[in-house]
């Protein structure tokens, strides 16, 4: 599959990505990731290994798009839950904590 990452065209295949990532240990990451084999790799790490480019040259969204098109399972960051406004009574109750169940 032809894809463009950091303004450069790449011809990527699923087997090629699997081969490139063989023997690479996943870095600790809390952000977006892609599952390759049985491991979760950060998108930026995969992009760096596959394209041999510096991580600052491409975005995680570019790698996410390419890996999704190749059929890999990708995990994105969960969306932030909107904070609801609390009344003064609810705010005071929350600061005191909830009663313990006995």
C-alpha cells in the first residue's frame, strides 16, 4: 500500500511492517498505540522504525492512518470526559468524601 508520511511516499505492506518490528521491544508509552503481533507499540516508535525518519518529522496521526489501512488494530487516547458544574452543596459534599458503607 502506498502512503505518505512526512511528505515522503512509502510502499508499506503488513508483512513488511511485521518484519521490521521483529525483535524490537515496545517502549513504555501512555499514548496512542498499535498492536503488532501480541505487543502494543507507540505509534511514533513504529513510524520511526518503518520509515527510518526522526519522530519529529511526522505525526502520530499519519502513522495511525497507515497502520489502520494495513489492517492493524490501533488504540487511541480516550476522549476527555466533560467536567460538569457542581452546585456549592455538591462541591462541599465531594470535599468531605462519601460516607463509608458498613
